[in-house]
C-alpha cells in the first residue's frame, strides 16, 4: 500500500491544489455577489451553475470513458484558470458572471473524473484505504481554503483572481506527472480494419448498470443528494455570517472543520471500510451525520466545531464504506466514468438546490433555521437506508439458484 501511495503522489498534490483553488472560489461567490446583487439572485446563480453541471454529468461520464480520465481532468483544470483571470480585471457584474461561468464548466469533469480514475486504479484488497486517500487530500485543499478565507476576504478582487489562477496553474502542471490511465475497454480501435468508434454505453443502459451495483449505488445517489444540499447550505450561509460578523475567526475555522475531520480520520475510516461490516458502518455513519448536523445548526460557537467534526466523520464513514462496497460489486469496471457521472449528477443536484434554498430562507428565517432545514433531509437518507436494505435482503432471499434442465437429446 505504501508503494501505491507514493506512486500517486502527483495526483494527491493535484487534488489538494485543485480543491484549494476551487473551494476558495466557491466560498467567495456569495460574499462577492452580495456587493452586486440581491442574495436570492446570488443563490439562484450558484444553483444554476450546479444545474448546468448536473445536466452535463452523464455526458461527461461517457466522454471520460472514451477519451481518458487524466486528459479531461487536465482540460477541466485549464478551463478553471479563466475563473481566476476574470477576477483580475475590474470587478463588475460582467467579470463576476464570467468567473462564475468558467468555474461552472471547470467543475464539470472534476468530480466524475476523479472518482472514475480512482475506481479504475484502486487495488481490490485495499479499495477503502485508496478511496480514503482521495478524500483526505481533497479535504486538505478545502481545509486550507477555509483557514485563509478570512484573510482572502480582505484582499482586493484582483489579488483574489491572481491567487486562484496561480493555484490552478500549479495544479495543471502537477497532474501531468500522475500515473497514466489503466487500459480502457472503450478504446476506439480493436482491429486494423475498424475505423469507427464502437459505442458500448447508452443512456438506456444506465439503470441496468446501476441495478447490478445495488444497494451501494442507490445509497450513493441518495446520500450524495442530501449531503450536497446540506453542505451547499453551509457554504452559502457561513461565509455570509463571517463577512457580516466582527471577530468571526472561530467560525472561519468552523467552515474548515468539516474537511479537517476527513484529513484526521480518513485513513482510519478507510481501514474500517476494508475490514468491517460495510452495512453497519453505513447505518451508524448516516445516523451520526444526521444527529450532529441537526445540533450544529444552532451553535455558531465552539460547539459548531465539535458537531461539525462529528457530522463529517459520520458522512465520511458512510461514504467510504459505500464506495468500497460499490468497488467490490463491480467486477468488470467497464463503465467507471458513466457510473461516476450519474453519482455526480445527484451530488450536483444537491449543490444546485442547497444555495437556492439558502438564498430564499436566509433573510426569512435566519442562518440557524436555514441550516436546520437542510439537516432534516439527512434523516431522510438514514430512514431510506432501512427500506433500501430491507428490499435488497428480500430480493436476495428470492434469488434462488435454478436447477438445470435435464438434457433431452444428445449434443
């Protein structure tokens, strides 16, 4: 496992840098937008960007399978450079919208691309640990972004633009040293006389592919949706509270505590997913996530740090276990990009709904109840898990092996 970790060091560094630049940009959208537009419009714009991403998620999965995961990760990083460049110029509504648009398309291939790349490269016996590395290094970038958010908010938009641009430029340079993609079953030519691309993945095949990976696939879709709504609300509300509150340093740390939990415990949770009962880990992980997410809604003090840490610990416990479970169910790994794209679609739907919900509720019921409304959805995913598992156990019991027919003629 140590050799595998060292082999992928350039990719881990890429994750840190991309998430640093991306998280900084995302957390600044609402405070910067507040200077130009009403908050509800900012929420709609943020949600609209996620809607565009979710529309493109499944096509992105097809393109990733066809053209390669690393190639399109390089492309999506290059596109994000323009999100920083736009802010270098005079800050107006036009440059704000250009930056937001570039970031929207800059995220398109990142989520499904990273997930598909990790799915295709993960060793079978240590899949949980490998997925934990993905989450740990991605979360490091978010923790760093949260730690410097208070300082960055005091900078001019020109300096903010340069900071995002340089971070993404270094990420683009580093990813060129990542290990190449594994051989794809979707490569275009198989025999010398074949000059056309044989398309093996169609939209109507998505459901059969996902059904073979149940119950892990269904729960990844559902938890991806509800957790993204929750975090979308958090990342809309908390930067606004920081920007409008004096001496909000503790809350700035609190914004990074979610991903710090992944950095601190990700490897341990990955080992638990490899060795423990995945069903039990998902059950208690979702329960811890739901309870802690609800309690932190009304505590913008040191308790926010505690329950934010516990909430993400529960979410990560469930998430890594589900990804490891999905990896063990997928024997062929012929559609990693497509599967990752569909899962990312539900996550982007959550990131679309979260800011829109927060934009409308923030001025009406305040920050605490806005977060509370999103936290209640986490209980929905925990309750749904009970029904999904009950249905899965019932189907497994009915799936009896059939006695082969007696041959009635000689072959």
